[in-house]
C-alpha cells in the first residue's frame, strides 16, 4: 500500500521551505525600502523635485534656483533627462572606493533593482542561475525520492511511460504553453496600462548576457524550474491527495494555486495575482488531461518565451505615464 501520509508530509515540508526561501529572497531585495510594504516604489536619493548639494544634503530644486538667482544667474528653463542624470550623478557623494555613485532616474511605475536593499550589479548572473538550479533541483530530487520511497503510483503523479503519453504531452503542452503565454502577456499589459506596478527584478537578474548563458538558462535552469514547480504544485499537491484521500481536485487546485502565487511574491502584487490565476489554469489542465508532462511543457514555454521576448528581444509594454 502506498504511504500517502508520509508523502503528503514530505510535500508539506518542501512547500514550507520553498515559501520561506521565497520570503527571504523577497526581503533581501526590499530591505531598506520604506515603501515596499504598500507596493509603491521608493523614491530615489534624488527625486525630480530635489537636487543634491556639494555636501550630499538634499535640497529642493526651488531653493537651488533661488540661490542661483541671488548670484545673478538665471535658473535653467529646462534640461533633458540625459543632462539631468549627468548633473545629479556628479553631485552624489563618493562611495568607499572614491568613485561617484550613479543614482538612476525613477522609472515610471516600475521599481528599479537599484532601489533595493540588494544591488543586482553585485550579483553574478551565473551565481544566481546556479543557486536557482541547485535549490529547485534539490527540492525536485527530494520529492521524487519521496514518491519512490512511499510507493506512490505514477498515475497519481500524472506520469505514464509510453510513447503515446510522450507524444500527446509534447503536443498539448506546446499548444497550451503558447496560448497561456499570450494570455499572460495580455494580462500583464492590461495591468500596466491601468497603472499597476509589477516587478521583474528577478527575471532581470536571471537574464544572461552571452550565448552560453542563454543556453544554460533555456536548456538547464528553466526546465528544472518547470519540472519542480509542476511536480510540487500540480502532481504532489493535487494528484496525490485526490488519489489517496478522494479529495476534490478542484478544491485542491484552489489551494495549490494560492501557494503557487505566494511563492512568486517578488513579482509584486500584480505578479502574484496573475501568477495565481495562471497556476489555477495549469491545475485545470493537469486535472483535465491527467498528464504532468503537458503542464511541465506549458510552464517551460511560458517562462522561456517571457525571457526571450522581454530580455532577449527587449520588448516591453508601454507605460501610460511615459510620453
């Protein structure tokens, strides 16, 4: 007899560790951001209404112009963004190494990674990719080992060893992945158009800058992420409890989708909502097809297309506050 309770218990431990790791990562990136709790971007050291004087103190721009008029000089009527960036970077006090620190201009509605407690420039993309692949790969091995040890039936996990299973999984997974990617992009674009913030700092960190890096990402890291997350959130949290305890798979789908959304907290409130909806759609496909391979392929394509389109090609949805 399968040891259903043992497998469910191990799954719960893996889920708890994943959520804790996600929370710690999110806290590391938002540490020191006083406005991170309300979802609004933190103001830069120099905002559009302020400048930095020679001592590093923030002065209102009106005061700066008033000081200029006292000295007989007229304040500039307008400066373009590039000259404003140069002026503000030159006035920022030097760091420990003696080099001036560049304070980036505020991006409309989207929080820049440089505004966070962790500076992405100090992190190697290769190191981040290795960390993600190792942690999620380790979790996947733990779940797989637990399934073998507890003799959970492969059918409960949505796994079947046959050519027909492989063929249909690749076919329907590819179709579902393309459709869900387009729907995901439309949802993100709609949220951006109405002014909701979404955060893509982690995606930017994982984006490679070389052909070798892209091969590692697309052929190594993203498949591991898709396999682990679908094994956990669909097979282990829906398939096994439904088969072992006769629970409603649709009720389990709601719970797993909420957990799936919470595990992506770094994407901001909009990202969490969109991810939760996407998780429920993937759960519905898993329930309807009974195939883990279909949702793994679909999940992989969603992530891969998002990286290629936004980080490889550089396509971004227009911000309504720009222009």
